[in-house]
């Protein structure tokens, strides 16, 4: 398979980084980076724990994170499946990575840093949505922030509606659950899912 076993082998295959690839890395939010992150309604949150890695999608129309200052992001934990894999990891290992997508833009923003999980009541109250509050807020301290080369999003034509997959051509959530648990009630789950999700968004 031609497995690469050293950093030296790997670097011999790739040309050196361009000036822009290195110059784009900042240790705090610049005004431009702040504007990009404020425009993002979706972030993938990567964490690490003793059992391995986890990557969790987070979304919120109007901005998925709150920027507290040039070094601090706040990510409310809205309703989900209650597995809390990411939060369990953060409690044991604070290292996190975030990747922000902005619909319509080919530029992806990335943040690497360290996080804590806060249940401070005043902080939770400040995130009120439709009379509800998150149960915790992940507070991220930025170590580095930068934008990602746009080629991946461009190659995928991610925002091109002509390439969007028809949802009814894909397995339903109930079908995927039944594939892992043979006696799962797929029909009831799929019938009730949309209403349940809408009623428990926050």
C-alpha cells in the first residue's frame, strides 16, 4: 500500500507551504475573522477523550457561536440526543477544534483551542431562545484561528443546488436505526420525528 511512516517521507511528497498558508494563522480574532465567524450558522466541533475522537455538528441561525472577546467563543448546547460525547471529552481533555461553514461562501474558518463546559446560570440565561435556555455553554479559548483554502468546497460545489441530493433518495433515520437494531420501530420513529424535532428545537 505504500504506507508513509515518517514526517520526512510525507514532506518529501508535498511542496512547501506558501507564504499565505503560514501568514493567515492568528492567535486571536482579527476584525475580518470575527466577521466571518459571526456569519456562520454551522460549526463542526472536534474533541478528544480516552476512548478516541468525536466530531459533532452544531447549528444556530443568526450565528452558531457568541464572540465574547477576541480570544473567547461561546457555544450553547441546545437540544440534541443527550449522548453528550463532546462535553464528556472536554471535561476530561480541553483540546478542541472547530470548523465553521458559511452558506454561499467557499471560505471555511478554523479554530483550535481549549474549552471548558459552564453551567453558570447567568450565562445560560443570556442565551434564552423561545423561553428556553441551554443546559450548558462550551467556552472556547482560542489558541489559533485561520481560514481554510477554498478548494475543497469549490470541488464539492457544496452550495450548488443542482448537486443537492434529494432527501427521499436516502435512508430515513428510522431505517438507519433499524439496520443497527432489528426490532426497532422504524415506521413510528420516522412518522413522529419531524414533529418531535420541531417541538424540541431549543
